[in-house]
C-alpha cells in the first residue's frame, strides 16, 4: 500500500500528490484551445481581484509596515483561493507540468504550448479585470488613495533592477507552487483555503514578483498614470513594465521548475527511470 493510502479525510501523501500533479498535467495538455484560453482568462481575472483587494488595503498609510504587508498578503490570497477552488488555468501553477514532462508523459511541445496559451489568457483576463475595476471607480476610494496605491505599486515594480527582479520572481513561484502542491494534497475546500494562506501571504508580504499579478498591477498603474494623471508624470514607464513581465515570467518558470523537479525526483524519479 502506498504511503498515506486509505487515510480518508487525511491529506494525500507526497507520493500521491506527485502522481496527482502529473495526471493534472496530462489533462491540461489535452484541453481544447478555446476552453483552455477562457479558463486562463478566469485565472487572470481572479488574480487581479486579489491584487485589487491588496491595493485597497495598502491605501491606508496609517497602518504599520508589518501589518500592511501581512494583512495585504492575506487579502491577495483571494486570487489563488478562487483559482484553486473555482477552477482556472494559472500560468505560474502550470509550471508544475514539468513533473509530467520529466516522466515522459507529456512532450515539451504540449508543455510549452500550454504555457504560452495560458500566459496569453491570463493577460487577457487581467486586462478585462483592469477595465472592470477602473469603470467601477475602485481607484477613487479613500479619497483617491487607492488609485495612488495602484500607481505606486506599478512604479516600484517597473523600476526594479533585473537581477533583483529575476530572483524575486524565482522566490515567488517557489512559494506559489508549494501552495498549489498543498492544494493538490487537500481533500476539501477548507483544506485548500487554509493550506495556501501562509505561502501566498508570505510571497506578497516579502514583495516577490508574480508575472500574472503584475499583468494587473502594471496595466492598471500605467493606465491611471498615463491616462488618468494619477501620480507624477512618467511614474510608470512602459519599457520598465514590459521588462518586468519578461523577467518575472522567466523567474517564475525557474522557481516553479525547481519545486516540480525536486518533488518529482524525491517521490517519482526512481520509478520513472
């Protein structure tokens, strides 16, 4: 009997989780293009809602730094809770498809095709969510401080140095993929929600870089700064925003691959060889 088998309501064992991750990767690789893209749009919008909640909380400058970061991180968890519990295709979580590739169950062409399609779908969903947020005038809340927070968050991200940005992105997806791993181990919605809170809150509180979240932060900050006149002129540079998305994506792939291959080697590698 496998470790952890037949435990009923107990969380799945690491060996069982690894197999579940591989099975999910095979299903993702087989998704029809249209369904995959729409599901990815949902994930982009869900993460954007978490980013909106985060900026709303951060707009209260009277709160101490540690309180802002911790509670803001918990607010951002809304995004991954919706992704894992409601079902959606998130690029950063799909990096774990490397487990199935390592076992030879999914070819690189299918993995890279899924990543590319899901990344574009996440971007489309983020932009749609941005439009809804701006039309709802969320940026006008707290006397306009929410809008100023959108711009300041985007400006800080667009001005990061490349080395710092890349490794912030690596660290981010290490924590995100561990949260997704916990989600695969869970047997109930409550398990998933509780399990992902600390890893996601930690990456947000530490200021790590998540490419899908940045699709929303950067586009919203850029729109408010350039079109809405919020913040100093040129506070959010288009070139810096584009560079952020490229490097954050590469760092997220590196971090998620590190987690996926480590767990594949520890719990499946010997069997696969």
